[in-house]
C-alpha cells in the first residue's frame, strides 16, 4: 500500500486567458521538516495525470525524501478546460512554467528543492532549469527528448519494426483521420508495449493515467497529437538544444534500452550540461520506474542525496 499524503489541496492559479478560476491539485508525501530536500515530480503527456508516477513514493518510504505530486492544468484533479482544445496560444510551455513557480511559492519551497521530470515533464523541467532558479539544487531528466524532431525521427524508425499489419492500420487510420478509433488504439498499444512500458499486465497506476487521459485529451491533442509517435501538435518543432548549456545544477539523465527516448534523443543533454550523469536502464523502455523499479529508486535517491 502506498503511504498516505501529509498534505493535499488545490492551489489557486491565476490564468486570465482561461476566463474562469483555475486550480492546481497537489499532494505532499513526507515532511518538509526532515533533513531531506523535497522533490517535485513533473508528469508527462502533456496531459497524462500524476497517477503513473506514484511509484516515486518509494523515495519517501525507503529514503525519507519528501515527494510532491501534482496534476498540471487541464488534466487529472486540476481544472479542466476542454473549451481550449486546439488553442495553441493558450497551452504553452510558459503556462506550465508559471504553474510550477506558483506551486513552489505556495508550498514555500522555492528556495530549496529538487525536480524530477518524466518525458514531457523532463522537457518542462529542463526549461525550468535553463532559467537558473536559485532554489533548484538537483534535476532529474527521465526519458525526455532534447528536441522533438529527433523524437519523431526515432519514433518513425521504431515504428518500421512493428508487424506489417500494425503499421498498415496506423498509417491508414492517420490518413483517414481515425486516430480516435478502437482499431488505431489497439495498434498503438503494440508500439506502447514495446517502447513505453514493457511490464505485463500494464501496471494499474499507469492504466489509470491512460484512462484519465482518454477522458480529456485537450492538452495532449493540442500540444502533442494523437499518439506518442504521431506528433502533430504545438510541440512538434520544440527544441532546447541551443539553451541546454545554461543548466547549471547537477543533473541525472535517464533512459531505457527499449525507450522511445533512444540514446540519440537524450544525448544533447549529456553533451551540453556541465554537471551531468547518464544512466541507461538495460531492461527498460520509457518507464524504468516501473520496469526496474528497485534499481531506479536507488539510483535516483543516491543522486538526490549528493551535495555538490
């Protein structure tokens, strides 16, 4: 059983363009009064709720690291804005950076904290770190691209290795605009089983995140697109490579052997960040926190407890 949160609530988040009150839902596990610096976890998607990151609570129960989980605006238990679907001027990286800053200030940890971002969350975490916030002491970039064009190229390559009938279904559905059909979803899961999470059956927390995403895909469809490998949203041309050298805090870079975030996708972080360590999990794809959970937690905890 996971531990119970020590705090849970909703944080008012002022977003004038939303035309309605907005709130960010969050939970805190562990105590800020401990000797360990709090870790803020940034989920992926965009728009895939926090549930699949619940294994990170091992860091609290086994290593006494306080962990903050939250649902970014537009998903999970935070304010939903389905009327903003397709509005790329609203769903921006700047919006989510402002939400993160608002969370840090509300919890009064902005002067001393760590960040772990997974997938899209790692992209967001990197953007946050580029601004060199004084309170950010460690950054974990887990399974995240440094630019989306390399992500798409890699996805295209991995896709060619799927069974022919699966490739045909994916291509046909995309050509006919049937990305929301059952047959597209079934074909998509063949890719996901290979390159997103190889644990079978799918872990319940991950299945719950996918279920909630399916209920409201506003953010995901607007910023990403129909699937992990068919990127047509506003992030399609995102690229942080030219700014990576501005990240000054010690950084842990993570990916898996079978990851959709293949080595060439994450390598710019390793080349450009001054203080960086890269761990590649041999039996994992995109979610080593499920696939090699025990080793993952030991690696992350050891990194976060280092003082530099």
